[in-house]
C-alpha cells in the first residue's frame, strides 16, 4: 500500500514504531470502509428494525476511524494528547461496533465481516496506544 | 438554527441537557469551519513557515470537531464510552489549536478569530462532559 | 458567524461574490448537521422500513455538504473544475434529499425541517454556481 | 480486502460492474490516505512556500475521495445524478492533484507517490464513470 511508503518519505520521521503506526492507519481505513458498507447493507435488510443499533454504531465507527486515520497519520508537529484521545475514541467505537455486529454475524454475512474488521482495528489501536505510551 | 429544532423532534428524546448538547454540536460545526478556514488562510501567508504548527493543529481540530458533531449528535442508541472519548478528543484538539492560534493572534486576524472559536468550543465540550457525567 | 468574518481576513481575497460564497458555506454546514440528525431520527422511527431511502439520501447529503464546505471554503489557489464539480455534487445530493424528505414531511417533523434546509442549501449552491460562472 | 467481500454480501446486489466499483472505492481510500500524508509531509519541508498549491490540492483531493468512497459505496437506493456528480468531483480533484504533485516529484518522494496514486484513482473513476453510463 502507498500509505506505508509515504510515511517513510516524511521529512520528520515519526518517533513511534512505524510498523505499528502504519498498521493502525491502514486498519482505520479498512474499518471505515467496512462499517460504511455494513450500515448500508443493514439498511437494505428486511429485519432493519432489529439492526438499528448496529447501523448507528457502524456510522459512529466509520466517523471515528476516518478522524483517527487523518489525525494519527500526520507526523508534522503532532500533539500527543489529541492523538491519544483520538485513538481512545476510535478504540471505543471499534469495540462497541464489534460487540453489536457479532450479535448479527450468524444471519448477516456483512455483520460477520464488519465484526472481524472492527476487532482487527481495535487491536491495532491497542498496539499503537502501547507504542505511544513508550518513551 | 435548524439543528436545535431538529434535535427536539427526535422520537427518543435525549436524556442529556438538551441546551448543552445543542450548543456543543453548533460550536463543533462553527469550529470545524473556522479551523478549515484558518488553515487555508495560514497557507497563503508570507510567513507560512512560522505557521506550520498552526496549520497542522487547525487540520486536526477540524477533523476532531467534524467527527464529534456527528457522533454526539446521534440520539438513537448512543454508546456512552464512544461519546465521552470522542468529546475528550475534540476538547484536546480545540485546546491545542487555541493555544497555538493565540500565539499568532496579534499579527493574523484569522488566527485571532480561530483562537476565540476554539476556546468557545472547548468550553462547550467541557459543559457537555459535565452534563454527560451527571446521572 | 465566525466563518463570515474569517473569510474576510484571508490574505488573498476571493474573486467570487463574498456574500454568495459565505451563504453557501454556512448552508452546507447547517445542511450537513440537519441531514445527519434526520438520518438518525429516521432510524429511531417505528416505520423505519418506509424511511430507508430517506436515510440513505440524508447520509449522502451530509457527506456531500461536508466535502463541499471544505473544498469551496478554501481560497488559496483554488482549482475551478474541482470546485464546480463539487458544487454540482452537493446540489444533486440536496435536491434528491429534499425530494425524498418532502414525501415524509407530513408525518415526521424532522423530515419537514430537513427538506426545508436541503432546499435552502440547494438554492445557495445554485447562486454560487451562477457567481462562479461569471468572469 | 474486506471491502470487496462486503460489497458482495449486500442484500441488493449492485447493477454496476462490481469489479470496477470495488476498485474505485479502494483507490479512493488509498488516495485519501496518500493525499492526507502528502499534504502533511509538504508542510514539514523547508521549501513549504513552493508547495502551497500542492498542499491545497492534496487537502481537496483527500476530501473529495472521502466523500466519493462513502457515496459510491452505498448500494441501497442509490441516486444516479448524485453518484455521477460525486464521481466527477473526485475525478477533477485527482487530476488537479496529480498534475501539481508531478511538478514536485523529482525533489520530493512523497509527491511522486501521491501523483502516482492520484493517477491510479483518476483512472478508476473514469472506468466507473463508463460503467455507470452503460445501461
């Protein structure tokens, strides 16, 4: 992916573990796309009334991931509290969305895929949180 | 503003102090627009090299406010940890951006306006945080 | 609103009719917020299955308005074809969303409010399109 | 990528050539990330004053791609004029950004990468435009 190469070309190289940072940004992108798609697929299901909470949390998760990948991806003069709180917000949104999507994973394949992607992004956020906490 | 009226028409009325919620959403909108504009005006200044940190924090603040107004504005099945962490991220971004814009407020009117708006949004976020913490 | 003042402080003043530009940016903001709120309120209605198209078009309209207010608001080195096409996309999204919201305006107050706001934004986009076309 | 699988699980399968649609959504994501990163890297360069137009067009392109991947990715009750105009806006933004990034590709590796990604996304948008025009 170009993101990985691009982050390596920044004039001020990040002090964060680059591999962990790139993985988190990529997973945020993938998760934002997946949750946008799952919310849309849920809307078209016959049992949409059972999926209202899932749609809501997918929309939240897509918005949180979209903000996180922008704010965490910037390496010029970063502001650690903004980055850390943005990461926590993304983590909370991924976890809530994964929990809800898992409840529908048996009968809706898009929820199963979305749950998996949210869990992956949740772990990538946890790894980046650990990396940012290291001196 | 329509946002205020619209929030009153939601079938599940919010349990949060509505006045505080509406003010926070409106300030997030205004702050996102102002920071997008300040980053752009900074880019066109002759001393853009002195404004790099200001541009970066304005871009962060616009992204954090845009995510916050969407996630906080939704009243259907909200997830409190996602909302609270999103609010904290927005608060941190507003504070950092206000601090930096204030440093340039004497010589750039757009930085003065942006600093004022970021402080207003920071206070609205603090008020909403207090309101969300109440049972 | 701060946006109006901020646009006046830009080092490179816009060649576009400033009043028309500011109104369009403000309406895009208001419309993005209103459509985000209407989609969310629709989700919580008992007849959500009748509102699926309305939700979808509200989500589109919020996304189109959010992109438009950023891209149109930037005054540094603008690229006319990008601005014009972004405006057309916003206009199409507002029109489609207004048409659909009007169909539900009798029984859902949030749809009535959203339809009104989309029509207002549609007109502001048309006015800006005329202004941009003038030499 | 999960996006591809997810689009296949939608209850209302798209009438558009699925391969072309998925490629466009994926390229919009990649391009949004790359342009966000290139704008940020440009900000940190010593010759930032020469890169002002590049930064502006990268910010536009990231916003246009982010809106496009959301609006084009939704398959529930799509509105063709909104989708087509959104695609045109994305195409115009990618082309303008590629043209400008290419001017700096010799001395900034991030501009070279960003130019390549913008061209790839431009072509994916053209292919989707052709596919949408087919009956």
